[in-house]
C-alpha cells in the first residue's frame, strides 16, 4: 500500500524526470533547441499540473470523480502544450 507522502513524491517526481529528460535531450539531440524560457514554461506547466492532480487525489471525492477530474486536468495540459508547440488554435502564443 502506498502512503499519501509516497504518492506526493511520485506525482512530483514525474515532472522532474520529464524536465531532466528534456534537458539531456537538449544537450545531445541535434535540432532540439529549447531556451531557458522553454524550460521555465515546461516546468510551470508540468509542476502546476502535478500540484492540481495532487489536490484532486487528496480530496474526499469518489474514485470515479477523481479520475474524471484528473483526466480533465491532463487534457488541458495536453491542449496547452500542443498549442504552444504547433498552434492548433492559432493563438498569438502558437509556436513560441
């Protein structure tokens, strides 16, 4: 059985590993050109998502509602990330 403290560590370890992977990819992969601002935006998005998912998991809601809310949070993350990367909605932030 996983304790709440362990769940929190796991939830926040995932974005840390993703940022670390992106950092090493930026160093070693040709054509991967992230600036410091890109890493900052990615960190805010990933750790912000982890924070909200952690809040939902700690809430007293039923398992089904927790899953639905977490899915919605992850969907919003994916849509924002895709918009920033390629601009599917055509906002001024597209492809920044």
